[in-house]
C-alpha cells in the first residue's frame, strides 16, 4: 500500500470526513511528510471507493458548495490495520537486526 493511501485510510478511522479535512488529517498524521493536492486526493478517494475501501457517507451544501463526506468501510478498516501490522513487523525485523549488529560491534575487541 502506498503511503498516501495508508494515511487517507488512517485519517478516516475516527469517522467520516470531507475532502479538505482528509487533507489536513493526512498532513497531521504523517508529520507533514504527505501533502495531498485536491486533485490527487479526489482521484485517490474515487479509486478507494471503487475498491470498496471507503464510501460516500453523505453530502451537504455549505456556503453554496457541495461538501462530500467519506467513511471507511469494514474492508478499508481491515486493509489499513493489516498494513499497519505489516509495517510494524517490518520495523521489528530491522530493529532486531540492528540490535544484533550493535551487540556484535560492542563485543569485537580492537587488535
């Protein structure tokens, strides 16, 4: 799963959001690493909806403009959870290997 997709799905874990709120949440959750342009976001939202990972929750008109809210589906929640578990396991693997390496380096005595 690509990083923007992961953060879009993660942004919706707490409940439905409209597009601009998704952009803000993604920036916050990623520590500013992922910044989505509106066009990129809406293309991703359409793709994720077509894949069944999210759905349109509702629409409302605010100041004469339509605002669409998106919600995570059960399939989307499962997918983002599985990706988080995959990344956790990958990080654990690297951290364990670096600990072993550090231990070996400390036990090697200079000649």
